[in-house]
């Protein structure tokens, strides 16, 4: 079971992630968009979107540091275990709360604003469910494992992080995840399921950047006052029509 859950399933999900993006870009290039709904409503969007996106930047940054950087590296630069723990827990909670609150606002907006709800697809709903579950489980692991010590203290840097690096190096050690608390296991499985769904949702916009705007031609605007159509000169205001 450990081999199935922590070797086969993750590799299948990441394969779907890579191949799915290639397929989406190849055959659905015009669908590669967030399907912006800003024209329908922008009051809630101005609050929820920055909270969610900046919170997710912090969440992703924390995962990159926690999973990819070995403990020996932080020790080598003078960051003690206690310092790392305080920064990880404090920063992780702030980023998690921002992302979660922002996501709740965006979902509320999507559900209560008619045109926005009409533009919501079934894949959007599935994506929100998995993304919300991943964020909630991550916060639970931070609070329960690091603050409340529910089930005893667990150092993910000696278990989950080592497994993740071995997985990326194609030398997986499934027994490390098999020994992790259930909260970390569920968080990992939900995250990999989200990666498998990613190419088929609006999340593809994460890999888009407006690079073309740097080299596109200028758009020239001209006033109608400077343009004369035919022999009739234009005037401001209403013109009288003689019957």
C-alpha cells in the first residue's frame, strides 16, 4: 500500500500534470485563460483576489523552503531549529489565513453574483473543493502538529521533506510517508490530486506571463475632431435635422 500511495499515485498525478498542460496548450490554446469576471463585479474581487494570490505566494514559498531545502543547509548558515520553527509556523499561518480568507471571499462572490455564477464551470467547483481542502489540511498540520502537538511532535523535515526530495530524484522512499501522521498523508494526497486536475482548470494561467506586451506594436488612438468624414465637417453636440 505504501508503494501504491507514495510512489505510483504521485507519479501518475505528476505525469498527468505535465502531459495535460502540453495537451491543453496544443489543442485548447484559446481556452488557456482565467475567464476573468471583473466586468461583472469588482468590489469583492478587489478584496479577495489580492488576499488569495499574495497568501498563495507565501504558501508556495514556504513549501519550497520546507520541502526542497535540507535541514543541514539551514544549520550551515546559522539558522537554528527554533528560529526556523518560529518563522515557518508564523509565516505559514499568516499566509494560510490570507489565502483561505481570500478564497472564501472569492467563492462567496462567485456564488452570490449572478453573472459570475453563470460563468462558473463544474471543473471550477471541483478545483475550489480540492484547493480549499489542501489549504485547510496544511493549516491543520501547522496548528495541530507544531502548536498543539496533537499526537506528539512530528518533524516533517526528517520525514515528509526527505520523501519529497527522494521522489523528485526518482529514488522514492515510500516508508517515510507511510510513517507520517494522517494529516500530512491526506494533505499530500489532496495536493497530488490537485496537480492532476490542474491542466483542466483555470489554474493554467499560473504559467502565463504577458511577455508579448513588451514587443507588440503601439495602439494609436485618434480623436474624431481631427478626422473629417467626407465633405461634412463634424461638430460637437446634437445636430438639427431638417424635415
